[in-house]
C-alpha cells in the first residue's frame, strides 16, 4: 500500500515533523510503501486566483500528482489558535483547485477523492493539537476523503522525543502504530 505522510509545519525542530518521521519509520517497518513529504520542498505561494490564472505553479502539479498516486495518507497537524496551520490550509487549497487549462485536472478533488486519511497531531500543550484535527477532519470529508476514526494527539510534545527524534514513550508509539494500521486496513478495502 502506498502511504503518503506529511506534516503541516516547516519549522526546523517541529514536533509534527518529528511525529511524521516516526510514523514513516513505523509504516516502512510494517511493509508500507511510504512517501514522506516535507512541505518545505514545495514552492507554494499563498493561494490567489489571479496568480493561478497566470498558470498553476509547477509544484502544485507535483503535489496533486503525488497525492493522487497515494491511496492512504497520514497528516501530522500542528495547532495554531485552536485550528490547523495556514500552511496546511494553503497546501490543501492549491491541491484541490481545478486546473482549468488541463483536462486531466479539471476535477478539483481528483487528488483527494476516496483517500483514507489518518490524523496525528503534536503540541507542547495538554490537548496535543486535538482541536486542529477537529477542524481538519470536516475539511477532508468535504474533499471526499475517508477520515480514519482512530487518531492520536501527542500532548506535552516538548518532552516526548529523544535527541534523535524518537518517541520516548512506548504507549505513544503504539498509538501512532494504531493509526497507521487502521489507515492501511481501511485503504486496502476502500480504495482501488
Ligand atoms: C500563532 C500560534 C498559535 C498557537 N496556538 C496553539 C493552540 O491553539 N493550541 C496549541 O496546543 N498550541 C498552539 N500553539 C503552539 C504550537 O502548538 C507550537 O508552536 C508547536 O510547536 C507547533 O507545531 P510544530 O512544532 O510542529 O511546528 C500556537 C503557536 C502559534 C505560533
């Protein structure tokens, strides 16, 4: 199963990037074919329809194609002001915008429709970014994704990783593994 993993942060020491790394390692160890994206590697300006009318940026097309090729996704979502980050919203807005000049990409949700998505989040706070998940889930459902019921929010993230970015607590690792397992289980059955 092809599994796409990315975090909604580009911060150097991002907890969500670390969580995405852990998820990628666990999923690979379990045999999944993992693509671990770093959004910093995509040159996405702030979405603007006037800009888009001049041509969809090349990295948007690259992102759309990658998303389309992966039936299963895991998103690690930071929480800003009780919601997900502007980076994540901007990424999703670009990736879901129809490309009017390209017949293959005129359906905006082509990259999203039918994907099985697992949600992880990490925050230094006590709720672990759970509220970002509660905003992200309806957005993904609207984009015709299946959102896995199993999710995990890593609270007190500043104390949760060792110097090499590994989770210190076995229970946390098991919670990440449970999300991966459910996403792969569902993707095997719900996607073609
Ligand atoms: C503008 C802003 C708003 C934030 N709001 C929240 C919040 O509502 N809840 C929370 O748990 N953390 C909040 N934080 C703290 C983030 O969880 C913290 O910066 C975290 O490290 C971001 O994720 P990252 O480490 O993956 O970059 C906020 C941070 C910023 C910069």
